[in-house]
C-alpha cells in the first residue's frame, strides 16, 4: 500500500468520528468577535481543503462547550499546513491535499 493510500485510509477512518450534519438548534457558546476573526483566519489558510461555509462553521463552534480549544486546534492545523507548504513550494494540488489530510488526521486522537 502506498503512503498516499495509507494516509487517505487513515483520514477516511477519522472522518467517521464526526457527524455528517448537526441538528439545527441553539448553540451553547456565544462567539466573541475575536473568536470569529480567528476562525476566519484559519479558514482563509485552509480554504482549498476546508470548504464548509463560514456560517455553518460558526454554528458548529457555537455548539462546542469550549470553542477556544477547538479554535486552537484548527489554528495549529493551519500553522503546520503553512510550514509544510513553505518547505514544498512546488507542491501540486494532490500533494497539498495529502499534506492537509495527514495534518488533519494527526490532530484528532482516535476514539
């Protein structure tokens, strides 16, 4: 099995940990403007791969008991992604996707 196949399989396995859709309803944590700005910033860095609409993302963070922890995880993913791409200036779309998937998969512990 190639590295790409292993990482893709690992990513697909992790994807099943997250619900496909949240039920509409009130969030449990209001977001401050500074948090919204931080979310926008990491989404801008990861826009090629993280394509969830901003309003959906904000709603998802509002449902989190501690949105700051989750924001920090995504900021870390974005920072590592930027560092990895800086080391790979000629990375094509396939390699960028592989880098993102590997970082994403390693950022959330298995159940």
